[in-house]
C-alpha cells in the first residue's frame, strides 16, 4: 500500500483528533490540534493512505484521504519537543512512525533545530524501542508525569 506524507492540512484535524482520543488517556483536543497547526511553531506531519473516508466539515460532507499516522514537534529556539505521534492500529509495523520521525527531523533541521526531546510512558515498550532505535538516548525521568493511569515519564533526547 502506498502511504504518502504531507504537512498537516485543515482536512486532517478531525481524523487526528479521533486518533488522539483512541490512543491517549489525556488526548489533545481538536481545538488544540488546530491551534498548534496554525501557530507556526509546530511541525505537523501526516501519513495518508490512498483509502478515502467521508468526513463532515462545516461546509458539508467530503471524501478525503484517510490519515493513518501523524507526528507533531513543537519548536522553540534550537530545540524541538516531539509532543505527539500516533499510527492507526491497522497500519502499525509498516515503518510509518519511523518515516514520520525522519521527515520531522528534516523539517526541524531546516528550522535550525539541533536536538529533539520527548517524554514517554515508562511502560510503553514499543515506543521506547522505536525511539532508542532512532538514536534517542535517555536523559532523565519525571515521576508521576502521566495520569489515567499515573505513571513516570522517561525523558529522551536526540541530537540532529
């Protein structure tokens, strides 16, 4: 299946919001996604499949390509913070998350970002494996950082 990668468009926000609700105990709201997308300081990359889905927008129902993954990196000065990444369950183990990260690295470097950091639940072994295989190194821990359920966060950093 041909997966294509793009910077976020308005048509992607509802699908990303739905995935956030499904993946995370404290998801980003649709309004938060829209805010970060428009703020200009966040790199937002989406992966789309050729499959079409029907989405209801303010101006009516349209068919758009299905969003199967996304990644968001908040940029400040020369640092990036990977604030969210997710891949639809039916599309995991296909290299989509790795490709999303690689595109984020390229776009971050163009903005002068020299390192990216992130927090990850201590129990999220698949994500930890991905991050470590991508060159992220553990730099600390934040006790009780996550809620629902409460859990420590591991801090990782990767130099670009």
